[in-house]
């Protein structure tokens, strides 16, 4: 899967500086190194899908930041947040439905 400028980022700073926006961001980890070097007062950054504009995730300074946010990354967080998975219709030969 090719990643080419997939993200837009808005960085927020600890001083009274206004947030700054970058539209074409390629690698998130490299971008965080850029922020550390050029804008050392950054507190957190919001990452958006550049094409749709949908919010993806917020990263704080000092947090582990991957280069790319893959589908597996999203599944890890979405599966850990599931409390109930309906299995109706999946191998329904001996399924007994019990309400929670």
C-alpha cells in the first residue's frame, strides 16, 4: 500500500501561539521530529485524513508515533473497545441467543 501525503496535521503549542496546519504530511514520525526541531513548544497534533478531512487521531509530544496509521492500527483500537459482538447468522447451526 503506497502512502503519499495521506495526512493533514494541525499542531497546537504550549505558548500562546496559534495552531499551525500542514496539508501534505507524508510520514508522521518524521513530521514529529520536524516539530521537535523547528517548533519545540508543540504540545499535541491532530491528524486528519487529507482526502476526506476526517479526524484520525491525536498524538502528544513524547508519545510513540508510527510513520503510517494502517488498518491494523485502527483494528487494534476498535477491537479493544468492543464489548458486544453479535454473531447472529454466523454459523447459526447451534446458536442460542441470550440477551445481555
